[in-house]
C-alpha cells in the first residue's frame, strides 16, 4: 500500500482527479509563468542590443526549443511511467523507473548535443538567418555546450510530477528564474558580452536547478520516489514505457521547433528579418499567456496515467472534461486581456534603439493571434490525454497534424497564394489551431468512451 507521505499526492490523483488537477496545476502555472517571464526578460535585455541581435536569437529559438522539447518530452515519459506504476501500487517498479529515466535523459542529451553542434550553421542558413548569423551562432554555441543541463533539468521535473509533486519543481524554477534575471544585465552589459552573456546566464541558471533537484533526491532524501542507483535493475518494459511516451512527446515538441523554423523562413520570404523578430518576441508573449493551459495539460498526464494504471477509466473522463472547462475559461480571459493591452505589451519589447521599428507590427501580431486561445483549452488537454494512457505516437501525430499540417497549410494559403502577406501567415496559425484543436477534442472523447466500454 502507499505510505502516508504519498497520500497527499498519489491517492488524491486516484480518488479526486479534479482536486488533483487544480493542486498540481497551480504550482505548474507559477513555475511555467516564471520561466516564460524570464524568457521575456531575456528578450527585453537582448532587444537593447538592436533588432538584428533580437532576430539572431530568434533564429536560434527553434533549436533551443529542440533542447527544451526533449527535456520536457522525456519528463512526460517519466511522469507517465511513474504515475502508472504508482496507480498499479507498484512502488518498487516506480523507484526503478525513476533511475531508468535519468539514464535515458543523459544518453539522449549527449547524442543531441553532438548532432546539433555539427549541424548548427547549416540549420541557421537554411532558415535564412542572413546578416544576423553572427548573433545566432554566438548565442547558440554556448547554449548547445550547456544543453545537457537544460535537458536534464526539465526531465527531472517529470520524476516529481510522477509522484504528484509539482511544488518543489516550482521552487527550483523560481530560484533559477530569479538567478537568470540577476545575471542577464551583468553578463550582457556590465561584462559587455552581448548575446553571449544572455546564453551564459541561461546555462548557469539551468545548472542551479540541477543542484537543487539533486539535493532533494540524494542529500535530503525526502522524496517519495527514490531514484537511487542501488534501486536500479534494468527492465526492458520500463524503458519501453518511458520511451513510448517520452520520445514521441519529444518529437512532437521537435515538430514545434521545425514549425518555428519553417514559419520564420516563411516570414523572411513574405516580409523581412524584422518579421522574424516580431514572431520570436511575440511568441514568447503567447507562451506566457497560454502557460496556465499548458500547466493544466501537464498535470493531466500524471492524473490520467495514475488512473489508467488503476483501471479507473471514469476518472479519466472526469479529469479530461474538467481540464477542458477550466482551460477554455482561462483561454478566453487571457485572449481578451492581451487584445486590450497589445500596444502596451509590445512597447515593453520594442522601445529601445532599432527595435522600435517593430513596435507596430508586434502590436498587430498580439491583437490577432489570441483568437485561437479558447480552442487551445480543449486541444492541449485532449492531446495530453493520449500521453497519459501511453499513446505517445497518437499525441505526436496530433501535434504534427496541427503544426506541420493545418497551420502551415493555412499560412501558405493565406500568406502566399491569396497574397495577404505576413498577416495572412499569422492568421494561418489561428485557423490551423482552431480546426485541429476541435478534431483532437472529439478524438480524445471517443477514445475515453472506448476505454470505459472495454472495462
């Protein structure tokens, strides 16, 4: 049976999925907001170096998303496997799986770092980096050399989420964000390192997260799951459980990076590198606005996986529908507020030097892009349902369908074929999201009903 110290997390996931979603989502919202906020702070400090510097960092953003994507994806794989085993009341297997996930994370991060270092310049040139390549490589090389810390820190969060603990990862992320905010101006301006300084600050902050998480695991030793190497015994089915969700989840986030690269190239074709700067900066604002929806979706994985392991399929339906309702309300509220204050938000990131010239375009981007936010509430929760039941490939396909399929199709149709230019490309995102999110919602609902019939 589960010990009393886990009753406030694992048992709540099994007995009260609505309460578990809210309890897990709130720390996730705070931690992801803080992370998104310091990404915006990065952009604000870099914008002081000029529009070219901002665009250069923007061109590297899709590659950075690959690193974060693999970290988050592998974290999702760990959360699924661990929550599932705890739902099955198999604590020993969950402990063993936590060590499996760490080993897999380290192996993947080393391979990914080597591949991206050798392919950095070809990727940037294919994206149309042009005159901003110096800024992009200055920033990118440093990030890639420290990428193991970025990937591992994100993946370790999955172990905590697997046992229903999102509070301590929040503390670690807040500490990292505060450190990054302090280091940014020092490295960028005081030490006169420019975009290199922004990259160094990011890596140092990621290292700090690793130390905090390892302290809880191996020094304080007060986590419910025990990722000790003495508990490790290689089991093929554990590796498969982590990988069958983790790798597809990573690839679907990799697809997001691919989309960002293709979309940046499309914008460079339709407009200029200024349009890329608008997109990279504006998308950071989109991420912070939709963070509560993503946080709820992330919590859905663990709650559904625990109930999937316990074969309580009614709770899966309850969690899915409740997550959608809350997310839609949040999406609508954020959309209205962002539209109302688009100009004020844009002025924060386009008020210095040559970056002033993108202020009007950034305001327009923010005012239009929010149209799809409410439908994101149903799409995210529904995609993460499939991760929670171990259908990682299905969740991956849905993301590819949304980004590479519908969104790119509508962006090219409106921007190029119908001649609406950059604005048409933005509206392609809106239409692609609306169509695919509704398809995903119906798909998830039908799958859950199928599980309930089988039981």
